[in-house]
C-alpha cells in the first residue's frame, strides 16, 4: 500500500493502493475491554481541542476543533482526545503522497514482473516455514496458505516493510486536508478506540501514510472489526506476530466471500477473431466460455469445483497479452484492495509459491503512457460520445468500457487497452495534435 523507493522495497514489497477493506468477520474476536468512562465533571459536549502546543497550521487547528465534537459523539473520551492531540501537527509527507500522481503510469506487465519474482518466491517459502500456525489457519478459514503468503508478500514484503508513519498524525493530516475527510476521520476514531481500549499503544500504531498497519496492512477500522488472534496468546498483534497477521487476512477473505476449493483465476486462450468486447463484462461458467472458444492455456480440463462457477474474462494488457478467467475468489481478493493489478499479483505470486510453472503467454513489453496522453484520451472519448468518467488520467473500468465501445464502433479489436497506438488514433479522429 505504499510506494517503495529502495531496491529492497522492489525486491520485497508490492506497490498497492490503500486497501478497500472487507466486511466484519463472521465470528469476531472477543471485544476489547470497555473504554474507561470520563472522570466525573469532565465535559462531554463538543468543544475545541486545546493541544499543549498549537500546531501553527490554521486549517489543521480549525479541523481539529471541529473534529473534537464528532469524536466525542462517536464515544471517544474527551481526556483521550486531549492527550493524543496535545502538540499534534500535520505531517507534510502525508500531503505530498496523497496528492502525488506520477507523470507516467507503470505498465501492468512491469508491475507483475516486479512483484512476482524468483526472489520473492524464495523469500516467501523461507518466511512461511517460520509460521507453524499456517496449516491451522488454512483449515480454520478455508483460505489456501499460498494466497495468504501472496498477500503477506505484496503488503509488507513478508513483514519487512510495514511503514513508519504515526497513524494518528497521518489520519489527522488527511482529514484536515479534506479530500478524504470521511475516510480519515473514521480511521482516526477507530485508532483512538484501539488506544482507549488499552489493546494497543500510540507507539504501536505505525503504518503507511494512508493508515494501513502491520504485516498485512489493515486500516484501523478493519483491525477493530476483523483482526484475530492467530498464535493463541490472547492478543491481536499484526506488527510482530505473523500468525496473527495471516489469520486476520484469512478472516477478511472469508468474510469477503472466499470459496474454499475453488481457483482464483486461470490463464486461458481465445480463438482468432474473438470478440474482446465481452472482457470485463458478463460472467459465465467455464463451459459457456468454452462454447465461445475459450480454453485453459495449460490444456487441462476444468476441475469440478470450478465447473459451476461464474467467471469473467479479462485481457489486462490487451489482446496480445495473457488472458484470464476470473473466478469469485479473485473478487474476494479485491475486497482487500480493489485493484485488478493487485489481485493478479497476489494470485500469480501464490501460484508460484505453490510450485506453479508460471505464465504460458509471456507479459508483453508495454510503453508507459504520460498523464497528458491518458487525460487527452479520456477527453476525446467524452467528446466523441463515449463516457469515460472524469478526465483524471486514471484508466479505470469506466474508461476501459468507453474505449471498448469506441474500438468496436470503429471496427478495431475491442479489448479496452489504451496503447500509444490507440492514443494516436483518438487524437487523429479528434484533430488533436
């Protein structure tokens, strides 16, 4: 969930966006001890935070004064707020990271090659051997250990890179900036609840600039609702206990709808002249896809557990790259982090850790597109009557759907892949230099 700047980061940890976390567990852990009641006579109504040292940042202080009332209404003790906000200042690193959008997007093929590497597979095998509880976690939650190892590797490089931001300060900074105020305030309240309960200390609450914590990078609200004890010591420690972190990830995936015994995805092939406009669209059984000429790339038959599943076809790097059928478990992974690239990275890393041979069709060499080109393509599509959503340079599902519709209307391969050639064609049609 973090950007990695060092070579060690590239070798160990994936670049994932802040997690879109899943639902509360089916069988939640016992609730932490109740938050101590405020001393008699302590004010319960809302009022301004008065830190021991003013931050000197007027917007930040104004936000903090308003947040006081909202936090007290949510059940946070005023004394706890006064203590944790005393001397609090905004973290300038958080603002820069939140607003940063790179000039060139990293191609998905480069991302996958970086996160699914021989080095990472070897490290994962070694680190997993150090967690004797893994077999029990797999049995308890029904999630394969390799999938959990894939998440562990993607999120923190198997525990090596967990983030060094003070989560209280980071969430306060995000909330004060306003762009993601609702999210940040919810996480801040959850973090304060954890401190107030006595389950964790302020010094333990370290994580990414977006609030993701521990070896499997849970945001505070997900920690409260979904983290579990995996090593039997009666505590939930996602920072120091790999078993707790992996069991908590398994609990999250189970609650997100993980189907035991079923694949997460399979690489497939399609016949010449295939209509790629169906990618990222309807979900069908493998037999229904086979009727359209879709076959497993390894030539094997579909196992019984997959035969009745509803699967979606995807060509993430276009018609010339690897093609997949995505099963429900792929979408369970995306409840952890709602990114196609992230879920593919987790699943492909898991397959390699499990001893899989890797891809049948290699990933192509892609050319990065500039932010200007991506935004221009979106504006042109909109002007031509194909709605890509906001022209923000983020080529998400709505933009890919718009591109597919334009490609199909122009007699092109409708795979929804924005290549330099597609950018040139769009510009030429719109008369844009």
